[in-house]
C-alpha cells in the first residue's frame, strides 16, 4: 500500500483510542518505517524469522521525573511491511492491525510492561 494511505490509516487508528486516553498523550511522535532496524532487532532480541509491528521508545509516564523541564519526545514506530503481512496472514483488516498496534504501544507509554499489555489485550479480545 502507498505510504500516504498507510499514514491516513495511522491517523484513523489514533482516533480510535478512547478520548480519555488521547487527552493524556503529550510529546509523542508517531513514526512509520518499512521494517525494524537492525538496532531495534538487536535490542528486542529478535531472531531471523521474528519481527515487530510496532516499537515504543521513551520513558513511560509512570517513570518520569517531572522536575526535568526539557524532555525529548517519546516515539512510537509502526512497521508498515510487518503490519500489512500480519493483516494478510490473519485475514484481518489492516485498519484493525494498525489500531491494535497503536493501542499496544501507547499502553507501554502509559507504563505497562509487556505482560500487562498482553493481559489487557486478552481481556479486550474476549469482549
């Protein structure tokens, strides 16, 4: 899919976050890359056949020191090729994969570790 269309779906995915969540988001840049970089793959301990749909980089809100006046933005990177592949492989609308990935990465921004995020996702999927 063309990058401009993917970017539009990312904006729509962000709009699908609950309003109460969107209101608390500050200083977060959303980036789009084709694939995870070698550095991200190394940091996440990915093997050759593994990939990521998204990646949160920053200091979770629960770990911030609010005495710091200058804070670089956190970043959430969405990886277009793996997202499109996951959507095709699971026969899911790419919009839903994007929205779920955005939700997952913002959960990290709000301080949830991977286990807590997985637990919440399991509850969301059961509803």
